[in-house]
C-alpha cells in the first residue's frame, strides 16, 4: 500500500509538472503573440510616418524644382464676351493696396492673328503680338491694379482694324486681402466651429480639377485663399485651411475625390457672409 501510495504521489507530481509546463508554454505563446502584435503595430505606425515624410519631402522637392511652385498663385478665368478667346490671370506680386498680374491669352480658333491684340484693363494696357491659331501668349507682371474695387473692366481689340473688339472683365480674388491663421490645430478648429456663441455663415462649392493631381489640390487652394494648412491627410485627400481677413475668420474644409475626374468639395465657414460669397465666386473661376 505504501508503495502504491508513493506511485500515486509520483504520478500526481508528474501531472502537476506537466500542467505547469503547459501553463508556462501557453503564457510564453501569449506573450509572443502580444509582442508580435506590438511589433506589427509599431511597424505599421513607422510605415505611415515614413510615407507621410516621403510625401512631404516629395512635395517640397517638387515645389523647389517645379515651375508651378506651391507659393505661386493659381490661374483664374476672366470674363470675355467672345468665344474666340480665353483670358486667364493670376496674382504675381501684391501689396496692401495693389497687385500685379500675369495674363495668358488663348486663341480658340484655327486662324492666326497677324495684327497686334491690345488688352486694356482699367488704366493698364498689354499688347499680344502674332497670336497663332489655337496658340497662347503670356504677359508677366502687368499692372499695378488697385485692390479696390475688385472688378476691373476693359476691352480686347486689334490694333490696325476692327476684326476684334470685345469687352473683358477680371475680378481681383478676395484672397489677396487674407492672411494665414497660424498655430491652430484640427481640434481647435472643430471646437471653434461647434461654438454656439460664434456665428458662422456656411457655404459649399465644388471645384473640378483638370490639370493637377489630387495631392496638389489642397496646397493650391491654400495659395488661392492665402490660408494656412492646419491639417492634411497622408494622401492629400482632405484638409483644413484657416485664414483671417480684417479681423474676421475664414475656415475651409476640403475633401478631394478621385474617379473618372477629380473633384474638390469645399465647405466654407466664415463670420462675414460677403467674404464667403466672394470666396465661392473665386473658386468657381479657378483653372485647376
């Protein structure tokens, strides 16, 4: 009986040792799985950070070497009362009271013009010589133009005959009077917009993108409204812009959707209703 009892005790000790070993192995397996999850999460976070850094680095490199630098203003469509010509303009150098423009005139017909075209805008005149059919000529630093009134009316006509005689109008973008709102965060903007004590006027518009890639859209819109980029997604598909104007606030929430065509949906929040309306009009004239 004593021998049998000793055998049972030895068997129990063996079973207990096996159980402890299994628990230890299971604990080691759980620790290994947890460690693998932490390593995978760290690798994913590092990959996202690296991707964001590469995007920022790529954007910086492109901006340094591209002719279309992010600091350069986008083109706007002028109103031309003729289907034979398109006129685009953009700001090149601005002060507190005036601005210079670059002008780009396109002949939409197949016929070349041997006669000089005279573009008169307010008190300023620009001459376009020998505009070919379906061709474009550009004039840089034309002006200066006063920032007020924003509407500048003029004419486009030929020098030697009356074969071309049409009216033209450009509008100085309201963004020229705006300044970036720095040191803001996404959370601060969201709190600001949800503050019931602040009266916000809301506007929404869509901008069709034809010449830019999706990742360039938000930076270009920031240049258009002279706003600071408070937040931008890794792929540049959404972002928040912030600017001030005359003591007022302007906030833009941008979402870029890519498909058969690229479209930017812009929600505008401002405490000045007239500023919001002008921004909508300016965005509608953008050539992107």
